[in-house]
C-alpha cells in the first residue's frame, strides 16, 4: 500500500495554547519555570523536594505542570498525576484512591483478581510486621478483600494506621531506585483523609528522590493551606512555594501577538482584550476565541510559503462585546451552541470534570448523535478526549468550563439531570455503592429525592467511619440527620438512635467535644419533642459519658447529675444494659476524681446488674476496670480475680483489643509481686498481638508499661529504648495517660543518670500535657519535679511542687506511686522519720 509522506514547513514553537490554528509558547513564566527546572535537576541528583504552585483559576498552573512534564519525556523517572473533583471533597480517600490506581495501573472496574496480585507486588518491599495488615487495608480501600473474608479486614483506627504505615513504606520502596514526580493538582478540592495521608508521605522527600508538585488556588480556608504552611516551617530546605501571578501588560501583549499573527490589530481591540483579561492567560485565550466565533477575526488564506495570519473584519466590529469576567464570557460561548450540543455539555457537567462515555451514553437517547456532539465540543475546545483504553473517557478542558456549563442549567432541569446521573451510576456501579455513596447522595439530594439521598448519606457516613475518615463521616451524618428531620413519616426508633449516636461519636473521635455536647443536648430535646424516651436515654448516657471521661470536659457534678437522670429513665424503661453501663461510667469517673470508695460501690452495682441479666460484654468491661477500683482499695487478690475473669470473657468473645489490654493490666500485678520477668513477657506478647491486629493503643500501652518495668529494675538503657517508641505512638494518637506518664519516667531516668536539664525538659512536657488534656493528672509531673529537686539537693523547693499531700492514688497506679515516692523524699529532707515510717 502507498505510504503518505509530509514535508515539514516550520518548527513547532512550544506548547499550543489550545485554539486550533493559534500557537503560543509559554509566555511570562520564566522565573516559575526556572524554579521548577531546578527542582527537576536536583531530583535527577537524588534530592527530593516539595513545590507548591498557588494561583487563581485559569492563571496557568496546569500549563506549568505540562511544561515540566514535557521536560521529563526523555528521562527515566516515574510520573504520577492526579487531581480531585470538586464533589469529591467529602469522599474519603478519593484523591489517594485515584493515585493508587495510577501507581498500580488499575482501572475503575477492575476485579479483585486483577487488583490483589498488583497490590502484592507493590507491598513486596514493605516490612514483615506491616505488610499483612497493610495489604488488607489497601485492598479494603480499593473495594475488595485480600482473602474474601470481610471479617479479617481492619476497621477504624486500625485501618488508618495500617494504611498509612504500608503506604509510606511502599512508596518509599517504589522511589528507592528511580526518581519520580507526584503531581497533585487542584488540591483545594482534596478530601481531608487523602490530604492527611499525603501529608504523611511528604516527609519522604528527606530520604527519597521524589518531587511532590502541588497546585491549588490561594484560598486560606481550604484544608491544604495549613498543611502547606506547616511543611514550609518544618522543612524550609525542602519546600518551595511558587505564586503564579497575573501576567504583566507587557507579557500579555506578547501572548496576544503569539496567538494572533496579524500585521495590524486595532488598538481598540488590543486594549479591550488586555483590560478584560487582567493578565489571566485562560481568559485572554477565551476572548480571542470569542472574537473568532463572532467573525471579528478570520484567518487569511496561507501564502505559498505556508504562513498564514489573522485579519480583522471591520464590518463586524459593531458586534464586538467582551464581558468583564471570564464566567460571563464562557456563558456567552455556551449560548451559541446548538441545543443538543449544549444539552450534552450540561449533562457532562453534572457528571463531573471527567466523565466516561458510557455514563453519558446512558443519559442520552441513541438518536441524539452523541458522537457528533462530542466531536463538536472537542473542536470548540470545551472538552478533550482523556483516554480510549480501557474505555473512552472525556474531560472538560478547564474546570471553569464545567462550572459555567453547570450553572447554565435551569434549576428544574438540573434536578432532572441529577436524577438521571444518579440512577445511571446506581446501575453501573451497583457492586461498589459504598465507594460512590457520597456522589450518589449529592446527585439525589440535588434531584430532590430525599429518601435516596438519606440512604446514601448514611451509607457514606458508615463507610467513612469504617475507614476512620472522621471529618468526612461527620459531614455525611450531618446531611443524613438534616434530611431525616424533614421526613413526614418517622423512621424506626433504633435507626434514628444509631444515627444520632454515630454523629456524636464522630465528633468525639475528632476531639470536637463542645460540638458533641451540643449535639447530645439537641438529641435530648429532639427526643423529648417527639416523645422518644429510648432516644432521650441514649442522649443522657452519651452526654454524661463525656463529662465522666478523662478529657478537657471532665465535670464530676455534671456527670453525676446527668447519670442520675439517665438511671431514673433506664429503670423506668427497664433498660438494664444502659443501667449497668451508667454505673460503670460512674465507677470510672470516681477513680479519676480520687474517690476510690465511691467508685468501688458503683462498680459493684454495675457487676450485679450485668450478672443478673447476663450482659456478658458489659460484665467484661466492668470487671476489666473494676480491678483498678479494687486495687485502690488495697484488695489485690480480688483485683487479680476480677481481671482474670474479664480476660477469659474477652478471649471467649474474640475481642482481641480488650484481651490485649487485660494482658498488659495483668503485667501490673506481676510488677506488684516483683515478678518482673513475667510482667516483661506479658507486655512483649501484648505488643506482638497489637502489631498483628494494628492496635495502636495496645502497642503504646505495652511499650510504656514495659518501660516502667525496666525503670523499676534500674535497666535504664532498655527503658530509654521502649519509652521513646511509646511516645512516638502516643503523640500521633493523643492518648493522655501514657503521654504524661512516659514523659515523667523518662525525665526521672535522665535525672538518675545525671542529665537533670534533659530530665526536667521531659517532666515539664508531661506537666504541659496534663494541664492541657487531663488536669487531674498534674499530680504525677508535680511529684516528679519534686523528686528532681531532691536529687539535685534543692530540698527547700520540694514544698513548692508538692503542696499539701493527699495519699490517694489518682488516675492510675503509676501516678499514685510517684506521689508516694515524692512524699518520702520530702520527709527525708525534713528528717521526719516517724512520719516517714
């Protein structure tokens, strides 16, 4: 067959701006490109970096990214580029999921048989202790399981920890030999869960040849802004911020000349272009495009040399009208489209920035000429073909085009379009509805279908909670609750109660206790208004628990008042499970308040109810914590018996997390009996089991108890190995008690070793955390400070820290122990030997 050949006429001058027949290299971005190329050169030398491009829409951020990508075409490096969609801001891990699929070479509809082998390869370099749990978490994130057993998948905090650990190690492995660029565009729309995970990866630039290129609008209210600011302060040698500002008048003029090759452009037109565009390249380009579509600019027939130029049709100048903002200009262009073409564009805008052909096809009639309409939109540079394999996908040329197309839809028609999109997505993604629940909820809410919107918002909240994406869970539960309140027919009481409680619990997990308290108050009012006593009881119990727990909202008086009200209602409703739980809470609260005898009485009542009504799980919880109440009363044998019974129940129920907790608590009794070897063995076993199931609290509790054992034995070198490990875990999780205790004991160890400055630094850190998080725990750090003063010979300073001695162990046995030791030192200093004995 004949082969067609072509004669080159002239070099292609850089990247095209996108208008057919109009050519322009990048103009006025020499400084920005120089910084990007420097980062790229450093990357090839193995030096990682973080670059933040910030600028308004249409200013040229994406163009700079394309220029950098073109500079890498002939180099051996990884290039991954993802961008979130505006409606994915509340879809947990949406951005990271897109990134992960790109790294693995996966498509949206790939099956588990295609996903799991690629995940296995990706995690080959992950450490043994992280790999198994991480593989499960990654598989769960992609909507599949690693062994077909949903029960084996981690939930909540375990999922998050395993995902973060495995991802960091896997990405570190991928970039260990080959450098690469990770582009995160439009980060102002990133979902919080993805942003937190990428923030966990950003420090890899210190050790791996990775260039993170992040682009966002300069909006200080978006989640990415504080991340950027913190990184710049923490890694100033690794972070470069490049503000992408409007082009100067001079550079805008140059861009016009490159776009419109003409011997004479009337000053009137040139001035109007520059005035309206205000240095925004995309706006400027759209103005030129409008002039062409209005017939004001026409192409002159090329000369023999192949050159062509644009000419102004002066007779059409009366038509000249350039809106004063980009959105109005884009809207005017949309108005000139044929009705069917405009409808296709609007439907696509409802789907999103990127859209699959098959989704759009499901929304339009076969006779509508979809292919023809899409070809027209491509010629007009409103949409582009994003991919053909594994299936046909399109994207809006710019997010502003999509936004303008969406805003052009009449409100009534918009509702219908959203309904159609939602129903098509339900059919196409029926096996992964939980992943698409946030998007489906949005479509059906905008369609006015409250019932289906409620269903998907609740589903989205549950999925977010399962992935420990707490902020997203709160957002979805709030929408579900608002919709529920609008229903004419009430939902089943149990369903209503669960929804209220899940939102409240999410607030607590996010540390937003003030909002949680307001939420439970609103829940109580709603229950009273709708005469739902079961809901009212749940609200009272949850409200009381916040005030009874060791948080900043600890309030003994409030806790008792609310608990008494809840108990009265529980007895009236014969809700024995809630009754036993309230007494258990009161027992815990009394321990935190130093009222051991009262706490002991509350614990006995909780045990009595739990045994009488065979509430096995509540019995285990009460037994587990009642052993501390017994210990405070000096009933060591009883305490050991209670803990052993709880441990057996946890084993029977298969609750590994609580079994681990009881195993570590058992180690405390070994310490009491000076059985340090047995205590050490129990902690090491608990730590092993905690790693196995991804239990952060178990790892932390085991480490800091192990550190206490080594401290008691005087094995300070070992204590200084495990306690910093406990601190690293606790600082990332916010567990108050081990955070305070670990700093205290590290401070004392350094003091015993003669490093008083370092010791005092740790103890002051402990005091700070106690004051901020759990004021009742200040006893421990204050006692430790007194011990430090004694060891340094500052005997007169002991009274300053100790004040009036109250020999009641508070919070836990460690704090009480330290308080007694400090008092012994004070009595020694004052030579009060009878009192000492």
